C-alpha cells in the first residue's frame, strides 16, 4: 500500500500539553483526579503559543451544577511570567441539559484520535506499478491512498466521570479533520461536544 500524506500546515507540531498537566492543575488549584461523582474537564492547548485553557463542569453532593473556565499563560523566560485566570460560566440552557447532550455525543465512550488513525485515509484504487528490483523491472499491484496530516493547531484532552465510569481521551484538530472526513462518527461526536460548549458558554469560538 502506498500512502500519499498531505501536510496541511507545515509547522512543527507540539505534543498536547507540553506543559506538565499536574503543574497546570496545581496552578489552577484543582486536583489531578476528578473530584466529583459527575465531572467534565476539557483541556485545550493552543499549539505553539504559551496559552492553554480548561473547561470544567461538575455537580456537587447537593446536585448543584457549576461550570468554570480556567486560562493558563505559561512563563516565557525574559518575556512574561506565568499567570492564570478563572471565571464562572453561565450557560444558555440548564447545565443538566448540557451534560445530557455530552452523553448523547458519547463522551463516556470516545477513543483518542490516535486510535482511529486508520480511518483518516482516503482509499484510492489498486493500480499496477512498475519498479526496479535487483536490476530487473517488475510489475506489482499497489493500493494508492491519501492521508491528511494536520501538524499544528488545537489539541484537546478530555476527562469525564459519570454513571460510575471514568473516561479520558485526546483529540488534535478535530474541526480540521472533520472537514476532510465528514463521515467519521468519532470526529462528528467530538465536534458536537466542542460546539455545544461554544454555543452554550461562548468560549473557544472560531
């Protein structure tokens, strides 16, 4: 099989959360583990900048919902000091409705993008190709395919706890990949989750 890989943005990709997540949580004054029986955390990393953020939503023992938005600006030596900002969010709809829509988008079941890489390929035709082998020309059949690789942009790390289940997964550039692979369910559901947050809380808007 021959893969033609198209790099859409020719920049060096940084791993999701180059900043240590425990360090960021400490600066946000929250624990590494999910504290509440029902809780959603979505960390957003903005690629090559020093900025990242966290959407957090949880229900306490009194059944009261809270939604928060934390912003993190990492220290840049000789330029800026580390700082964080926090705000309580208000949603357009009831927060229980928001959480049920997370469940509708399979937030407790989604895999990481790395687990569905095999789906991010546009199948081509099987073609006969000629090549040199030990000085002789031979013909072979090859599957020609095309794969899109977005190598810089937003990354998201999702942690969720609910219905006696804990789930964690990561996606990079889900909006970008969905434009090229609109039929992939996992991308559809991840973008539904992000669009729900954008529409309900007014953050992470494009």
